[in-house]
């Protein structure tokens, strides 16, 4: 079952702890072979923004969609950690 990247919003993130979302982003990035800097360039975010997402300090749905698109996966992957 896949979920559209467009369906990721604040309400869907309420059920997943922020640190788990960040950990899922980190694992996905590493599985794709990206460094933080590589992913930042690919999705148009800064390396600081990526780092904040990975530690669970920022899980903005728009940023998660950009990361998911760069990693060629559904954003819902980050919610099913």
C-alpha cells in the first residue's frame, strides 16, 4: 500500500514520535548512499535542516516531502518507522 506524498500533513504525523520520524529519514538517507550534504543539495534544503529533521527537532511536512522525493520514496515511509 502506498500513500501519496501529497497526503503527508501535520495530522498524519501526530501518531509517529518525532524522533522515530527523524530516525527513519536518517536510515533512508543512508540506505540510498547519501551523506547529509548530498541529500541537502538534492532536495534543496540545508545540511542544518536535514540534521534537525534527523534528530526529530523539525518534521515539517513540506520538508519531509522534499526529502522523500529526492530519495524516490513515499513520504509515508517516514511515518511507519
